[in-house]
């Protein structure tokens, strides 16, 4: 998979892309992630990529540099024709987008290439939303200074699901939000910490009882903390 990130702050991504699971995934050749400075694609002599909105309301990323950046990456004109490759997807991070969930992130595994647009300020010219982006994604109902963090969250969530990135497939299957359940409680050594003991069933060695306990606990935790998730269970 190839992931391109278009941003005005490409250096923000270095600590995230150069560590842990994402770094290993790139080293294995399972994903190629590149950051592109939007300022390199503007015709403005001062490298400006934003302008005041018509009618007032703050600064917006202009359509011209974003279209130019994507067209340079894909090698095709995006408007009026647009790209017709079903293996590629252009994603705009926006408060108006679909909320990112575990089930949604899985859908992007089918694509060979993703281009992530990470705007700032008041967002983007509406023509970018309508005629350039294929998808709009939000990571939650709150305000960030820019979409760089949203893009990092997206990349992290997606990369770890790429086959071969995480060696323990079972650990992925058991994680929170899989099957719309939160994770069950987990414990490690010592068995007794200041009188706080590990549940005896986990020490029993009876795998059937342990699995039953985990399922029951996952349901209970979800019911208490995220009852809305239970509504999604078929």
C-alpha cells in the first residue's frame, strides 16, 4: 500500500512515521508512506496556500495547490475528468466527514494507494470537497489546530491492520471495538499487589472458563462504558 500525505507541516509526521509499528511496516515493505509539502505545489511567489474566505470567516486552503499536488502525485487531471482508478482514494480530513471507527478503517485496506489531505485554518475551498476528495473523515467531535493529528491517527489505525504488520493476528482480533465490544480487563504479575488479587479464573488453567469470563467481562465493560456500541451488535 502507498500512502501520500499532503500537508504544510511535513516535519510533524517524522516522529510518528519513524517509530514503532509504522516504522517496521515500512521496513518490511508492506506500506510506503510519503509526506508532501503543499507549499511546493502553489504558483504563489510567496508560497502561500491559503486566502481569506469570500464573505468573511477566516482563512481557507485554496483549491489550486491542493488540486495541483494531487494531480502531480497521480499524474492525471482531477477536474473535470477526475481519477477513475478504483484502487486509489483521496481522503480529506474534515469535521463534516464520517466519524472514524474500526469498521470504517478496515474498508480502506482494499485500496492500493491513499492520498490524505490535511488542511488547517478554516478548512478548504468547497471545490476541493466537491470535486477532489473521494472521502471525508473526522476523528471526533472536537476542534484541532489542523488535520495533521487526524492524519496520523488514520495512518496508525490503518497500518497495524495491514496483513503481516502485526505478527500476532489473534491480538488484533481481540482488541477493543472488534465485534463492537470494548476489551476485557487484563492482568499481569504479581498475582497479589497490596491485597489486590488477579481473578482466580485467570489462574485456573481452564481455557474454556477463561474464554467465557473474557466474553462476559467484555460485554459488561461495554454495557457500563459504551452502551451505544451494543446497539450495533447483530
